[in-house]
C-alpha cells in the first residue's frame, strides 16, 4: 500500500501531436527527441467564456526505446504519454533561462488519421 503523503511527479496526457518530432544533439553527444502535444483542458476549468481551452506542451524523450517510438509520430497523431514534469535551466543570451517540459517514460500511438481525408480523432 502506498503512502498517501508520498511526493509524486507524474504526468499523464492524451492529445494531438502538432508537428514532426525534432532530434537534438546535446554537447555530450547524446540525443533527445522533442515534440509538441496539444491537449484539451478539463471542462470545469472553462467557466469563463473566451478562456484558453487547450494547452500546448513540450515533450522530451531521452531513453532509446521512447525516442524510437516518438520519432515515428507525425502531426495530428493522437497519442498517450506519461512521464514527469521537469524544470530545466540553462545559461542563454541575456542570462539564466528556464522552461518546463514533460520527460517521457511511456508512450502509445492511439490513432493516426487517414492521410486521405479522415480528420484527427477528438481526444478527451
């Protein structure tokens, strides 16, 4: 039985890939694959009209098995992704910079739209 007070950093998303994944080579020589996922917000967060109804999140694959899967994803694919939220820091032009990203641990392609006209499946 797990401790109800145990700290956790778990992210579970289902959404639509917005563009082709990008392979980045790090100074260490390692590679990571990054991509962007758009996910609908839960209906209860949309109380006021005109509020943003989706979030676009950066996902990053660092392990070989996950990189191999996400490298094959394409825009409009509907996917499920799990991992942990990371807050990265680096020195850039103008000083210290940072961003949040989801570091992937488990991924699944749920639906790939027909390239001949079938619209992307709605998630959520």
